[in-house]
C-alpha cells in the first residue's frame, strides 16, 4: 500500500493517510494567522444599520466577501498550501467543489506555484468555474452534484497521486478559516451571538474554536432544511448520508456529513437551526435591497436563522458573516424581484 491509497474512513468520504482527523486547536488558528497574514488582508467588520433596526440589536457584518475570490474559504486554502508537503508539488492538488472551495485552492495554488485540478458538478455556477480557470486551475466536470464530483476527485487522487484537498477533513483548512473568528473576537470582544451557515462545517468549526472560546458569544449554525446532512449528523451523533439534497444554495449543498467537523461542532456549537429555502431566498433579496450586498444563498441561511431567534436578539451584539458574494447575476436578479 502506498501513501496514495485510501485508508479506512469514519465517514462516507474517502480519506488518505495524510488526512489527520484530529480537530485543530486555537493555537493552530494563531499559527495559521501568521502564515496567511502575508497573503490576505483582514476583513472589515461593519455595522448594518438596516439589520440593527430590524432586530433592535447591534448587528455587524463580517465582510468575508471582500477577500480575493469573494469568499472566506481562501483563508483555508492559503493556509493549507503554504505548508504543503513538497512531494505533492508534482502532480499537484485536486479537490471537488461547487465553486468557492475550488476558487480558494486555485488561488492558493497560483500563489505557491502548485498545479490545481478542480472537479465540479456539470451544472456548476458558471461564474465560479470561469474564476477558477482564470486562476490557472484545470476544471473537470463530473456528475450532477457535489458528492458525484467528490467521488471522481477521490478516484483521480488515488490513481494519479494528487494531494486530495478534502472539503472538511482538513485541520489546516479549518484553522485557516478560523482566522476570521480571531479577527471578530479581537475587534468585538462583547459579541453575544454569531450566526454561521453550515455546508461541510469548516467555517462554523472555525468560529467555534475562536469566537466560541475567546468570548461569551453563543455560536449558532444554520443549514437548509432541503439539505440537512450535517444538521442530522450533529443532532443524532452519526455520520450517515442524507438522501435529501435539494437546496438552490450550492455553497451548502452536500449529502454527506464529514467526520472532523461533525465532531468539532458536536463538542462546541451552541445551537444548529434548519431554515426553509423560502427564508434563504428572501434573505438574499432583502440584504441586496437594504445593503446592496450580493450575498450567496449559502450565506443567507444565517440571516434566516437570526430571524428564527429574533425574539432573543433584542439589545444584543450580533455578528453575521457575509461568507461569499459569488451569486450568479440572473439568480440575484430573480431573487430581488421575487421577494419584494
Ligand atoms: C462553503 C461556503 C459555506 C459553507 O461553509 P462550510 O465551511 O462548508 O460549512 C457558506 N457560504 C459560502 C459562501 C460558502 O462558499
């Protein structure tokens, strides 16, 4: 057996000997910050007057959409590739993605001169595919959803020896995205609530490790009820795939829960909410109307969860990360028109 052969996995995904399933610590997040601060700016934390009025609270937007690639994930990609084992520089890395994870790895690959291959679903967001190609990645189309693409990427990794960058079973990704939470905890130590969307769970894990540990804040995850795999895993303590995966929000569209992030979220996440697709759609339209920010559907799951818990938020300090801005223009226009 070689280094490139899969090993026994606790979840339904394929993992390789180089995948450590031990959750990172806050020390890993501080180390990640030292590495990525040379490559990425801090992001602004800006009070939203409109949402503050809606919730009778101080609501701050953590503008992760202002990072290069337009989504938080690039923090993780840069951290992982900055410490990549040189043995993998040829043939490089491979990942499956609906778009933002792929853009993150493509960006970091260009930065560190590592070849990048990304497998995307056949109907992937066009703008995200174009962005990955612009960053120099090879984009392969395979399957009808993320999990089909993932299986193909896993096969190519074992056949061709690429370093497979898993979307969640990667302590370096979780520590990297956790740097956003360090920025929040330092700038706003009096935070009471942080609402975070959950797809594979890396982002929520990062906020739990930082904001959850360094402040008294309640950290709440949100997922679409049309794609509740991680919610089920968290609530019922298992790692079984879920058959339903129908969300329009590709950033949180997965059928399979991941071992590392499920464990971390079970230990540390304070609450996890399922929200409706209608509430997600409405959130995208509303935020565009009041703030002129084009947020992705994935991100709007958090706003929908805030609205579920609106009664408790009055008088408190709330952070709502704008996790990404790579929504297709036609989709945004349709949502703004449909939800007036
Ligand atoms: C990936 C993504 C999410 C979900 O993050 P996970 O770390 O996979 O849970 C939310 N919003 C956007 C914009 C994303 O790209």
